[in-house]
């Protein structure tokens, strides 16, 4: 079962039972690819409400302790040591926030479909999805596009999104430098594949209670180079760091959990476009709890309290839209 909504589009979509694959979820490490077979077709709000999506129990959850500010601060200091030792500009560290439903509403049951509909309403410009497959349930959605390829005119668009502060706060050098690392990286790759690269000015991108810095890119590319561009772009320094292989190793040794689909991407092929959405603001759901995956760019200027607050604010994208009934 898969339902999703495209950015700035009110319609909901699902896939039918034909053999084509038009939607695939690629894990952060690209080792797992979850294909959804079928042509993309519209699905009504009523049909979504009638779907039965019930999270399964998983016995191992008792062993998982809740991350605290103190334990995350320790990981941030390890990330800083790694950055210093390897002379990096940034590394993206994340946490898997354990959310127990009992802590929210002990009397009621989580409705996945109503939560999905509420989430979509809260983030109209995001790609939002809910899937259940092989006993796993994931929901997520964000407006960061890793790639959008127009099959008619071969234009390719992507964006550099990074730096996070609460909506009412001002940018500091830390966020500006962080986002520039992503912009420079994307630019260096696209230049290899296109001679007419266009780069926009950098603007604010508001996402609920927080804002990010965003620069848009567009270029004409040859369709044969699309897969190569995506594999070179992912994971960008918005979700990993630069150089990416070294940062991915650092992340693995510091985070101590599998990111799974978090910070991976979702490929969606329609008649006219091939989209690649960055899989952020997402969570996996079980019977009594959910894992909310949230992270942020760490630099030598990072303040552990601010980084913790940033992940808390990011986790509200999912948490504030859960519906218990
Ligand atoms: C890593 C996440 O978000 C990414 C990292 C950001 C940052 O470091 O400021 C901002 C937006 C995203 O590109 C996340 O939401 O978990």
C-alpha cells in the first residue's frame, strides 16, 4: 500500500497492480530499494480514509533508550572531533527520536490515514507519502527535491537546502556557510553534465515552524546522464557531508543506528517527469511507538543545545500531525 501527494498539488495518488515500477524508495546507503509496482492513479480522500493501515508490534523496542540532550551532545562533540581531524566543513548528524504513543494519548489509537491527510494539509508544497510494505509503515514528506527531470525538454532541476533556524530568527554565518557547502557541491557536479547551468539567488524556504536557505539550479542534460547525476548528487552535503564516503563512515560510527530510508530518496516517474524527492521529516511506525528521524548539519561552530532544539523542531513536522482517535 502506497499513497502520496506531489508538491503543490491537491490530488492524492496511489499505484495499481500492473507490473511497471514507477515509485521506488532508496535507502540512505542505497543498499535497499523498495519498489512499488503499478501505474500511478488518483485516489480519493474517502478511499484513503477507508484503508486499514495498522502498525505491527516489534519486540525489541524495550531495549531502545530515549536519546537525551546529554547523549546527543556527546555525539555532536564526536562529530566535531571527526570534522577537525579530517578538515571537513560539515557533517550531518541525526537522531532517531523514540515517540511512545502512550506518552501522547493512552486512551486512543493512532490513525495512520488521518495522520497522513493532516500532514498533507500542513505541508502543501511538500511531497508527502504513507506506505505499508513487508510489515513496515513509513510516513514522511518535505519540499527538498534531489532532482526533477522533464522528459519532454530534458531540463533538470535540483536545489541546495540547508541551514535551519526558527522562522522568526535571523541567519548567522554558521547556516550561510553550511548551505554554501551544499550549493558548491551541487554546482561542481552539474557543471560536468551541462554547459547551461542556471543558479538562482539564495532565498528563505519556510517549513512549518522553521526556515532553511535554498538555492535553485536548472540545466539542460542528456537523458542518458540522469542516473549518473543522481548517483553523484546523492547523498548531498545537506544530508551527509563532504566528501560523502568519508562522512558516511563517520556518521555510521557516531550515530549507532541504521538510517534506513531516512535521508535516502524517493523516485517517482510520471508521464512527463522523473522526480527524486529527498526523504526527510519521516518516521517509521510500530504498534506502540514510532521512530522519528531528524538531523542537522554540524560544523565547528555548532552549539549542542541549538542542534538539539533544531532536531526537536524538525520532529514536530510529524509529531504535530499525528491523529489519535
Ligand atoms: C537532515 C535534515 O534536514 C536537512 C538538513 C538541514 C540543516 O542541516 O539545516 C536543513 C534541511 C535539510 O536539508 C532533517 O530534516 O533531518
